[in-house]
């Protein structure tokens, strides 16, 4: 219980820090927007073509964006060495991870939902009738990205070339998320939409496996 | 001495796969690359598994030797996986008509290869030895956990690789001589793998010792 209340307090801190400046959210939204526009030049975005290619490029854009967005979550703590203070303030370091990954999931989900209408309009794919399923997929995938991304951001923050390193560590690790979410999104945007329960279960298993790994090994990631 | 024995085994395996194993009916001489290709894949997987165990032991025990073993296994495993990724397309082009297909085993081997490249890259970017050992061990653990998930994902959603002939379904299996030659190749390449890991491990130890001497000299 102490773990959850600690994490809740820290989550409040994460959200306050971000919503004071909103710099992370604005830069990520603009980045994804640029990628979506640039991708439209690589093929002819008619409705049928879009149904085939758009889910993949949407997820690729989200993945690239997240590898940039997750970067500052530990770098921010380094400037004034606030990480040591955080570590002293909680009894279980997993609370720090829990707060950061919850905040990251929220930020990712927010940017994805902001950009979904833009995507739907620009690529001619109706999304309203399957919106609730898309939100579920967005949530599960963002959670998976945030869990593994927060862990790897803690690693890359302690290395040289950290800005370049995180995408190199994170993107190959996220292959399963990319494959699964792209396929689920494709079946949802189909002319005859259907829900791939198998895929949703798969995302949930990914989240669970990496959450367990983070719970087991998280404290070592923050060792001085 | 050990080197000579390993060399003998590898040469004997090459001889066996070219002259002792019978010719396969449809693929002819082409199939002979299988003894080298699949056996390297097994050796690479064994090396990565040892790497995973070494990573866990480092996090638990914090002894330098586990870090040295981890990096040695990762490099040797990467070398074997590179052989797999090169011999695969050589076989695939005449057999399937294409060099590469994004099938489950090819793609997950490629992702596995990328993950361990990242592991070695991460090591070059952290100066302090203890921190490098701990953080790369943790990344190694995450990477190894990811491999079966990657395989599952690609297998579910896209899949041309021949079905497993070893430990596959009831209709699978190898002709007895082929089987014997194959397992002999597996043995030879595992011997080579162990030999390379031991050599690499000793090199890593020497590097660590050298680093201590260099620091002492600098301090004076």
C-alpha cells in the first residue's frame, strides 16, 4: 500500500513538472505530425492503400516519437541530482518507476489521441465506429512502450551519447509491440472491422512480463 | 592443444557433411549447408543462453568474472549468429528463389542479432567498469526475455522457413546418417564456441588486469 501511495505522490510530481511547461507533449505532437505528413509522400494515400499501410506507419511514428519522449524522464533528474533525493524519499525504488511509467503512459496516450483525428482525416480512414477498441490498443501498447522504455531510459541516462543510445536499445526491444499493434489496428480499420482478441492478449502479456522484470530488477537500475 | 582438437573436430564435421552425409533428394548439394547453418544457430543460441545466466549471476553476485563471461558469450554468440544470417540467404536464394523473407525465425534471429549489437554498443558507452557491468547485464536480461516474445509475435502474424526437422512434428526427422552428421556438426561447433569463449574470457581478464596496472601507474 505504501508503494502505491508513494507512487501516486510521485506521479503528481511528474504531471506537475510536465504540465508547467508542456514542452515534452508539444514537441512530441509536432514530431508525430511531421512524420505523418512526410509518410504521406511515400505512397498514394487513397482509402484502400491507407488501410494497408497506414496502421504500420502510425505505429512506427508512435514508436519513434516515444523513443524521443521517454528520454528526459531520468535526464531531468540528473540536472540537480534530484534522483538521489527521490531514492531517499521512498522505501521501495519501484515506486519511482511506477510513477514515471504511469506518467509516460499518460503522455503517450494523450499525444496518440490528439493525433488520431488528424491521422483519420489525412489518410481517409474512418475511426469513430471502432474508437473504443483503438483506445484499448493504444493504452496497452503505450503501457508496454512505457514500461520497457522507462527501464531503458534509466540505463541510457547513465551512458555517453545518451540521446542516440535510447532508440538503439529500445526500438529492437519493441518489435513485438510494433507487430502486434499494427496487426490489431489493421483489422480494426478494415472494411469489415473485427477485434483480434489474440493480439490484445499478446499486448497484455508483453506488459505483464516486462512489468515483472522491472519489478524484479528495477532497484539495480538506480544504484549509485 | 585445445585449439588443435577443436580445429580437427570442425574439419572432420566439414568432411562428414560433404562426403559422408547422403545427398538430399530435392535440394542436392545445396542441402549440405544445413549442417553448418543449423549447427551454428544452435551454438549461437547456447552462447546467448550462457550470457543470460552470466548476466543474472553478475546482478546477484557482483563478481567481475560473470561480467567477463557475459561479454565473451555475447561476442561469440554474435559471431555464430552472423554466420547463420550469411549462410541462410546463400541457401535460400536457390531453394526459395529469394535471399530473404520476413518469416518468424529469420526475423527473430535478425532482431536477436540487433539486440546483442546494442548490448555491445552499450558497453562501449559507459566508462566506469562496475556501472558498465551492471547496466549491460540488466540490458542483457531484458533483451533475452524479449527474444521469445519477438518470435511469438512474428510467428503469429507472419510466417516460409522450413518446418523444424529436429524435434518437429511426427512427419519430420532426418535420415539416420544425416542425423549423425548433423549432431556431429553441432558438437564440433559447440566445441569451437566453448574454445572461443574461453579465449575471449581470458582476454577480458587480461584487459581488466592491464587497466588496474595502468591506473596505478597513472596515480604514481
